[in-house]
């Protein structure tokens, strides 16, 4: 196909994709923070970080080479800049703009309280801010958000259990479940069985990062021991045929975040080598997400267009993937049906 025709096809697809009802199901609240907001916090709270003297330095700092480096900056720069519960309210303008710019109508957003609690912030007050934030997102930006509290694998079982106990002691309608993020190498899934069992018994949804920074055995442990409903990333599953068959048969969604994986470089350093297409071809239920859009200078729309422009997925496959994101969300079936029906009017 002539180059001009491909560019025209990409433009047409971008328009269609933008107009579709989209959901994003793997998105970290603090990873949405704009450099403007972090810079505002740095100045307001009189903070000093090595190598950050201008706003531009913030994004440059995130030119990381692995997950451990990323998590270090995430905890010690991004999260550390929020010095009060009220500071978290600043995130919702960034979130609203992000959702609007991508026409995302529903998002499930991770909130990781561990570092904030260690800094002395109050969980109940943080929940008040998040609840108010969800209201603002609905009223001002016409999108619905729910939260998954990332109990974290970085700080051990006791910390994760104590986070779950806080979730249960302060139940608020926007919080619908828990997630397990952080250092996959230092916090094996098996360690958190009691946390996941208790969360499930209390009626919470459960999801977990796995196979982002560790091999297929980490994904196996997450499905066998944690019984997570969805897997965050899960891309190392591509190395295990049996696992791919199992995930496909059970229809367990993988929340794939291509650009994020290119930054952390565990299983792909260039988009052409990313396992997402092979997983898709093996009938694994992949969904597409952005993870930490501000920190990785990406967005949900950017992820779809990246996959199209590098000819990893066709237009038809991408339209199917938009539906997969809707189906994998923790939304009532009738709501999913409505979103998909509206989309079919646009694509037909
Ligand atoms: N993996 C683990 N923990 C995280 C991530 C991630 O991709 N993003 C924010 N916290
Ligand atoms: Zn993530």
C-alpha cells in the first residue's frame, strides 16, 4: 500500500477509535499525574530531588531501563511529592483531562496507599478525597471511575494485609477491589494468598500484576494461588504454550500495556518484538492499556495507534480489542452491552 494511503487509513482509524466508548482497566492514579502538577507540588511543598530543577526534568527522569528503577522513582519522587491528603485532589484535573482526551467513558484506577500511609497520611481522609474525585470525574468529565487498591507486594505480607484491612474498615462505593503491584521480583504471588482469600470472601474483586518482570511461573502462581480475575501485563505467558492455552480456555484477561513494557524492557525493547500479537493469535484474552500514561508519555489512544502504525494489529483487530476492554471491565453486563451497541452504530 502506498505510504499516503496508509497515513489516510491511520487518520480514519484514529477518528473512529476516538469516538468509540472506551474503557481502560489498567491505569495507576499517581501515574496519571502531569509534570505540571508534580512541579506544582515540588514548589508548594518545597521539595528537592537530584536532577530535577525544571518541569522538563521530571519526564526525562522517567527514562528508566527496568521495573525496579521505575518503582524507585515512582515511590521516591512521584508519591513522595504528595504531602497531605488534600494534595491528592490535584490528581483529578489531570485524570479528567486524560479521560476526555481519550474519550474513555469508564476506568478502573489503581491507588497504592502504602507510601502515603508511611508518610503519615490518613487512609479514611484519602478515601474521602478519592470519593469526591470520582464524583468530580462523573459530573465534570462525564466518565465513571472505580478504584482498585494496590495493596502492594513491595513491602511484604503484613503491609498488604494491613492495607486490605483498611479497605474493609473504610468501604466506599468507588473502591471495588484490590490489586497487587510493585516489585514482582521481591514479592512473589504465593506470599499474598491470605490477602486475596480474605478480599474475595469480603466480596472484593481481585487482580494482580504478573509476568511483567518475571517469567510464566509468576503468572501460573497468580492464577493457581491468588485466583486473580485478571492479570496485569502477563506478557511472559508467551514463553509457555500450556499457560497460553490455559489463559485462553479460562478467558482470563491480560491487561497488556505495550509502551510501559518497552520502558521496563523485561520481555520486549522494541514494539516489533512485543508479545501482544502472539498472545492474541493464541486466543489469549488480551486488553490494551496505558499503565502510567504521564510517566511513559503515552495514552490509551496512543497505544492503539502505535499497534496500528507498526502493523501489529489491523483496524478490525483493534475494534475487537476495544470490545475486549469493555468485556473485561467490572461493569454490569447491561452496561457493557449498551457501550458495545453504541460503538457498533459508529463502526457499521
Ligand atoms: N508494575 C508494578 N507496579 C507498578 C506499576 C507497574 O507497571 N506501575 C505503577 N506501579
Ligand atoms: Zn501497572
